[in-house]
């Protein structure tokens, strides 16, 4: 994945995190207003709470999907780096052998 695309994913995750924070803040404000209205119908509160939690869950699931994608990419990069390191170690061993033979050992 190109760095530019990683930036897009990072920005999207930042946007989703911001949306989650705003929803949480709205939900907290809503709860405070509901507590101040002592005669408010408890069923309405439960319904609104359920809606807010369902929306938060949707956003959290989207964030989780993005995180899984990023984790998959990171695992691929680690595998690639491991392969590069293995090839480098083999190359260094071959160079050491050539130097040892050149020095008459």
C-alpha cells in the first residue's frame, strides 16, 4: 500500500474516532438533560439510550474493520521485512566466506 493510501486510512480512522467522541459527548449531554427532567418518561430514555448505543456500536464496528485491515497490512510488512533480513544475513555470510578465503584462512 502506498503511503498516500495509508494517510487516507489514518485520516478516516481519525474522523471515525472524532465522530465517536462527538456521539459520546452528545449522549452524555442527552443523559444529563434527561436526568434534569425528573418527570420524563423512562421508556423514552431507554429507547433513546438504545438508539445512541446502536449508533456507537456501528461506528465502533467500522473502526474495528479498519484496524483489522491495518493489522493485516502490518503483518504483511513484517513478513516482507523478515524475508529481506534473511536474505541479507545469507549475503553477509557469503561475503564473510569470500573474505576469509581471500585472506588465506
